[in-house]
C-alpha cells in the first residue's frame, strides 16, 4: 500500500468514526434535551391546572350554601321567590331629532 492511499484510508475511517460518534452521542443527547424541555412545559401546565382546580374547589365550597345559590339565581338569572314581584328599571329612550319634512307637499296628491 502506498502512503497516500494509507492516509486516505485513515481519513475515511476517521470520518466514519466521527459520523458514528454523532449518531451515538449527539442525536440521542438532542432528543433527550427536547424531551426535558417538553417535560418542563407539561409540568408548568400541570401547576396551572392545579391552581385552577384549587380555585374551582373553593368556589364549589362557597356555592354549597343556600344563600350563595339564591344570590347567584337573583343576580345572573333575575329569578324571584314565589310571591315576590320583580321590577326592571328601563333606561329612558334616547331621542333623535329627525329632519323636518319638506314643505310644499312633495309626493302628495293634492
């Protein structure tokens, strides 16, 4: 074997070894880092859901009383108990000034 051919063979083997190392170490490491990032994101979402769940449990506990249910029924749905009268305050109508009708009987048969 000539020295030039021997050097080319060593370079080729070195490149093959380098590519092999990339497949063995770099690509799995990148996948592992992506999975770690995704895990952090999911854990943050879980914390948000836990906080929301705690709020909803507090609201559920508050709504267990008859007074709270009655208050919501009156506020949101305008419900009244039998025998009570409900009143609605209506805002005054807004008046707009319409243009005056033209004089001279335009469009009138006379």
